């Protein structure tokens, strides 16, 4: 009875919290249970393996063969297996600059890949696109979506 009461209280507390969650093991009196734990939004530091992996996915999705781009990152918000990326691409020599790259990425067993991208045409409303991205990509935490 005590175990089920504790589990119920823990799940009720986590359910009331905002933000994405992941399951974490919890041991109570020798009984292991999976309990949801909130995942915070963070920006991977320059040079970290996580940031390099995300940038590799961005390059794979955006760069033309034989024409690599350089990205000046404005926003890189990561929570769990989701990332929101906003950057200014330029040619490798820095002479040509292009429209901003705005991407929603997701990590799975194969690594990071682009899950979706908002419409960036002149007649598209970015706020409406973020609403669409959230609806189309169930599980993407709303807290990651930010524009500079």
C-alpha cells in the first residue's frame, strides 16, 4: 500500500510540472519503478560532441554536394531528443550569405536528423509555423521553440 501511495504521489507531482519528461528509475524499498523526470532546455557548448552531432545533421540536410556551408548559430535549444536550430548560413569563404536556416531536429538510435522545418516564405507567419511544428511533431517540447 505504501509503495503504491508513493508512486501515485510521485506521478501526480511530475504530471503537474511543466515541460518535457523522461522516465528515470526510482528504487523504493528494493522495488524499482520508472518515474518521469523533467528535462531542461540547454544549449550545447561549442566543441561538445552533442553540438558537433547536431551540426553534422544540419550540414547533411542543407549543404549542397561539394559546397559546404558555415553556420553562425543564433539559437540551439535542446531538450531530450529534440533540438531547435536557428542559424545564418554562409559560404565556406564567407563571401555569400543565405536565408536563415531554421530546423527542428530529432535524435533517434541512428543519431540526429532534421525532423521538420518551418515555411520561410515571405507570406508565412512564423508563429503559425511553430504551432504547426508542435502539432505535427508530437513529443517536441514547446520550450525549445524560440526565435532570436
